[in-house]
C-alpha cells in the first residue's frame, strides 16, 4: 500500500472519516516526505510544522468527539507564498517583503482554516508571480520532481512541485497568465484557474489585478472539485467577487460526455505559425480522440485574435503591476535600504526598490510604467485593452459552437533550468496558450494527458464559458477515468549522476 | 518607437527605480526588443472597439457606511522598518 | 489697471462627513491618536482591496445635482500614480476620464448681481495621510495614516471668475452648498476644505485665455483671496514689462503674502492614470438620480431669493437667515408651522442671535424648536402675552425648549385682559396719584403714561396695555 501522503485528498477524506487514519498520521507522513525530498526539490520557503500539528490534533479531537467535519478536514495544504497568512511571514518570493508578517488572512486562507485543512507551509514562487519557471524567486530555485534539472514551471512552481512530489496533498496557487496551469502541466498534476471573480482575491498579493485569480493544484480531478467547493463563493471584501452562489462541484463528476461539444483551438496548437512540440501536439490530439470516444462532438475552431495575446498580456499585466508594486517603498512594511548620511526620500525609495526587487520584476515595472506614461497610454495600454476585448469576443463566438475549448497547456514540456532566463521573449512565449484565458476572465484547467518520450508530463488545457467550471470538471473527470496519468507519482528518491534525485515512477 | 537610454532613465525615475549603467544598457536593449515584438499590435484596426479593463462586467458594488474595527497601533506598526511616536518614520520630506 | 482681464478657476477639495472612509470601514473622526483609525486597506498593505462606500456616492451625487451637473454613466475610478510618503499605495484612487458629474454650474451673488460659474467636473477621491515634521528630529518626517482614505469631493470650476471678489463669492457659495447638503463640515482649520487656484490674464478684449499659473497651499478663504490678488498683480506687472509668463505651479506663502515657484525636483508630473481594476464602474440610473434630486434641500442662494421675493424680508434679514444652515432650517420650519415670516425672522435675527452671542453658543447648541417659536408668535399675536413676557418665554425656549403656553403658566405671565380685574387696579392707581390725574387734566399726556406704568407695575407687566389705556382715559375723563 502507498504511504498516506501518496493518496489523494478524497481518498484520505474517506480514511479519516472511517477513522482508519488520523490527521496526525497523515501530517506525519507528509512531513516525512518533505524531509526526504525538500533538499532536492526546494518547493517550500517556510514550513509551519508546529502550527500544522496543532491544527491536525484539533481535527482529530473534533472527530473523536463525534463532530460532523467538512470533507477535507485534516488534509495537508501548501500555500503559495502569495497568500497573506495572519502571523505567518508572507514574502511573495521577494526580498522587498522579507520579514513581512500580515495582520490578516486572505479570504481563501480563512476558508481553508474553516474547512479544517492543515497548513504545512508556504511554497516558492517567481517573485510577485512574474515568471514561468520559479527561477525568479529571490529565495532560490525550485526543481521539477520528474527531473531535477528542469523547472517546475511558474509562477506557482513550489505548489505544483510539492503536490507532484506528495510533499503536500493539495496546494493553492494563483494564475495571472497561466501560473497555476503551466506548472501543473510541467509537474503532471491538475490545476484549475476558475472564472475571474469566482474566488476572492482578498489578501492575495496583487500582480495584475484584472487578471489574477486563485485556484487549487491537486493530484486528480475529484480533489480539484472538492477544493473548489472550499474556495469558491462571494466575498464582500473583493468588489470583483461574483455574488452568484457556488454549486457543489463534485456533482459535475460523471463519466460520460454525451452531447458535449469540444473544440480544439487552432491558435493553441500553432501561435503565429509556430507549432507546439510534436509530442505535445500528439498527446492533445489523442485526448480529443478520447473525448470523441466518450460521446463528445469534436471539431476545430479558430480564434484569430489569440495571435496577439502575448503583446496584449505583456502590456496590460506590467501596467497594472507597475501600479500594484508602487506600494513597496520601505515605509509601512517590508525591506528598506538603510539610510546613509543626509537621506532624501526619493533616494530612499530608489535604493530600497533597487535592492528589493529582482531583475524580472524591474523589467516589468519599467515596461508597465512606460506603457502608461504620458504620450504612450493610447498606443500601448489602451490599444492592448481594446485587443483584449477582441480576444474575449473570439471566445464568446467559439462558445456559441462549443461547450469547452481544448489545447495544450504549454507548447513544450518542462524546460531545463537556466534555458530561457536570458531571453525574456522566449520565456514569455511559454505562456502562449494560457494567457488568452486570463484575458477573457474565463475558467481554464490543466490535467495530465500523456508523457514525453523522456518521461516528462504533458498537460491538456480545457477552457470553459464564464462560470462554466462544471463543464470543465465533467470533461476532465471523464477523461481522467480513461487514463492512469494521474496515478503516476514522482515519488522515489535515488542517486543519479552523483546527486540525490526525485524520479518518476508509475505507481502500482 | 525606439527607447533611448535617457528615456529609460526617465522611466526609472518615474518608477522610483535606480538603474546601474549596466542595467540601463540592458533594459534599453531588452525593452526595445520587447516593444519591437509588440509593434504588430499597431497593425490591428481597433477603431470603435471599447477597451476591456475588467475581466467580468459588473457595476455598482458597494459597502454600507458601517464602521469596522481598525487595527491596533501595534498591529499597524509592527512591520514598519522605522517608527517613532506611533508613526511611520521616513527621511525628512521637504514641503 | 483694467488693461487685463483675469480668469480664475478654483479646485475645491472637501472632506465628506461619512462615518467611515471611502474604501474601508475605518472611522473618520478627527483628532484621534496617530494610526488608531487605520486598517490594512488604508495602510496600503499587500493584497487588500478597496470597496466603495455607498454613502460617499450619495453625497457626491447630491453635490453634483445641486450644481446642475450631467451625471456621467458609467463613471469610473482610476489610479493616479505618484510617489509620496503620505500616499500609502503610491497611487491615489481618483476619477479623471469619467468623473461622477461634469458640465454643471453654480450661481453666485457679487455686489447684488448674480453670476453663473461653470463647473468643469465633480469627482470622488481618497484623502492622503498626514505628515508631521518634528522639531526635535529634523532629519525625518512622521506619517499618521488616520486621514488616509477619508472621502474627498473635488469640485473643479471653469476659469469663469474675473476678480478676487468673484472667487470669494464662489467659495462662499460652495461652502454654503456643502453645509446645506449636509455632506461636509467644512471646518477649514481642520483642513476639511482645501483649495487650489489657477490664474491667467489676457488683454481686455482678447478672447484667448493667457498663460495659466496654478497656486497651491491655500488653506483658507483669506489665502485664496490674497493669492489671487497677488497673482493678478504679479502677472500684470510682468505683462506690462513685456515679460513672458511661464505655465507653472506656485506656492502661496501666507506670511509673506506672496506666491513663489515650487522648488520641486520632480520633472514634469506624469500621473499614469489608468482604470482602477479593483473597483467596478458606477452606473447611476435615472431612479437613483430622481431619488437624490427629490431629497435635495433648497440651496442658500435660491432660498435667499425666495425670502426676499415671496416673504418680503429685507436683503439684510434674508442674508442673515440663509448664512447659517441651522438658522435657515429653523426659520423654514417655523414658517412651516404657520408663523408669519416677518415675525419669525425678527425673533431669529434679533433675540436669538443676541442670546447666542451672549452665551458664546453655536445655533445647534440651543433647545429652541420651530414648533415652540411658532406657538410663541401665535400667543403674542392673540394678545395672550405681551412683549416683555414673550422675551422671557423665548429665553426659556432657548435654554430648555418645551411648550410656550406651559412656560407662560409656570411663570404666571398670562396677560390680564379681563376688564373687571384691570378696572380694580386702575381705580386704585387713580386714587393713589391725584396729582398725576390733575396734571393730565392740565393737558400733560406724559402723566397718562406714568399712570399706565403704575398699573403695569402692580400687575407685574401682565395687564393688556391697550386695555389699561382705554380704562384710564374713560375713568379720568378725556374720552
């Protein structure tokens, strides 16, 4: 039998409910895995073991008293370090927030606490979620558990790596241009970015406010639905939070797709004439075949304005970010460069921000500041906002014909560490399939649909209508039932080329 | 549109960043190559297309004028890099 | 001197008197200990979000409609970016491209003439924190965020004013309006009303506006009037000597009574406005506008005109009555209780103001109620009490409110109008003062006054003086 931490949340929920395992035991198994792999993986920035033990014990005590507990009570949780946690350091992967201890919890953190999830730690990420490889963290690089020489994707790379290595059971991430889906794809796990507004952004350190969305990274689709049940709902502290009540998403988990219309998006397979990697394309076409076998009507559809999504995204997101990150100036919290001699406020700001931010963050602040500056607003920011409207219109048209749209999550499997750090545009292009979904504010999901010949997972992306999470979950669940990709775990550690590695192995 | 190192320096001041000589050169090159890649947007006719500044169309979201508990001064100030007399302390601002 | 025609525009920033801040639930009371009215939102902490206070919109709508503005639909919030330690997010949430209201006007009276000043826009924004510059720590400033996020209404006029006197009249009109609408306390010493002016001069007869100079640091009416006057003088001197004026921002120095160029290092301001993604657009529908319009109180200027035209009050009385919102409301309500306008005006501009002055009180600190005053006026008209008694009753109403007829009873002030009762006193007085009667018979009218006085003394002022007069004349002959 597998170790407890290798199980899914719903499997653990059942064991815990039947008292065949305790929350303490599940936590111990998870912590043991962290101890085993963390040196190689570096998925976590901070472990909250004592707090976790208290939470797990509290769950066990409540269960012993016969209380009716929420489905995921006692399940270990990892939080991307972008979520504000009351009394627990929150850095967003940046030196400028080193030592910041929020006096408040993010809405989703409150929801997880209320549901009895056990927080084991805060995970690594690209600084301020700006990146696609987690190499932009101020606190070190996280490795892909399937191949330690490769990136886990980003920006929620720590969360995806931890879920894939079973050093947590479920994890939270955020997704501004693909930061949940792309690392989920690179690490062979399931990631869902819901409709913009479905989950509160309150207490989530902002990158690009009109694009940021919270979501879960899990080992399978059922866990994903269970987590969405925990996270989704209205929050009066977020003006953009959707008021409509959230359904029970597990009801969408049925194993057939009769009548569902599935459209393969041409521009996901080929951006500006450049196709995705061959093995990725093949796995995605194979998945479409599978949908067909499950009863769906499948076709191809073109959304022409998706060919502009990279420039649109890299104007809008940096513009918003340049404003959101203006507050990091060393006055109310966070890092400040010590004053020397006669200090001047402008110099204090510039030194603090120069020392506090990493190069990618500075590059985007520069780009965004320029795009909003006098004389350039119309040509850049306004133009990009208009094309964003055209992208959304393309989606609306496609959804007149199809219930869900599909394509690869990323044009490639996980790339090698350092491969793209010197070429910003090459790095930006790795989000080409995920970015348009944030532009439209639509729900998008990634789940494993195959492995490359060198053993790296390939992600399938599903995109739904606004508030169409149930259709995504239904399609994903039906598909997953026909595969075993989600049962493969990157969970054994052994020597390879003189280094301890976590390597992939199909579970029995 | 090509950015000069002087423009880059101006943008850095607007953004309160301080760039080293080397950074200024590198950013000038990189921003120019990014902006060049983005030139394709200008070819697209968007006349009459309304800008989309929000992902979901909503309007009139309010809170009522009901007071909520403020933070304690300790919670408010505990993260401050420099503080004095229950205030945040900064280098002198010349009025 | 009148070679140049000045054009003056004013920006007024008014703190709105809501209970809580514009984007968070922190209280707005002034004078609290530093950083005790703050939360993650108004401190600009990471990840927290603004949520718009509905009452701020209602208040701003009142002002926009009172100034006859077009309501912009949808109206949007934008971020105005600049770095300053009093700005916790280093951007201010404000409105620029789609303010709540625009294209309005306000009527002001200057030297008895009505002038219409155009309103360019009316919008909502958040106030900044307060900076303190301690004497004993000259290398540093301190930031108190209590004021951060207090709602501000910004009213931007067109450059329609042509003299400092017009600017003053406009500021008065704006202040009166805000007080009448009950949306700002307008306490200038607490910075609840702040101004920025722009002044440009053009040769008389020229239609193109001249070079515009903006003036900041204006914290009182006096400062605005001084700065505008100074700037008109300075610019006309410059134009006379053929100097080229530069478009710039200058600061008013209250002590020196002069403006001077700002010594800022900042290159041209570039605020990088863009739509605030964390707030939704504002769609004010017709129903909402209709409801606010229906609730709108009459503004000072309109009320002043109505008082003179319809109620026949003097300009002076009308001016006093509308100059203070509490006084004006008292007057309006007293008249609504059926009291004649003239009598109500007399009481309020006379005895009421005298008592206020004597007690060093503000109008809202008294207990006088419109109903009580109207009843008192009625008692006097019916002859139930005489004038001196009425003053006594008014004093009590001022102090503790209540019912005039009960006060009259309590103090035994009811006028004696019973002929028999008065006749008895009159007869007694005649008997006691035969010499006075004789003097009267000799034709000395003065003697009759003395006798009336004696009767009043004996009745402690309660006898109906008219009746006393009549009875005396009847008794001692002469009628």
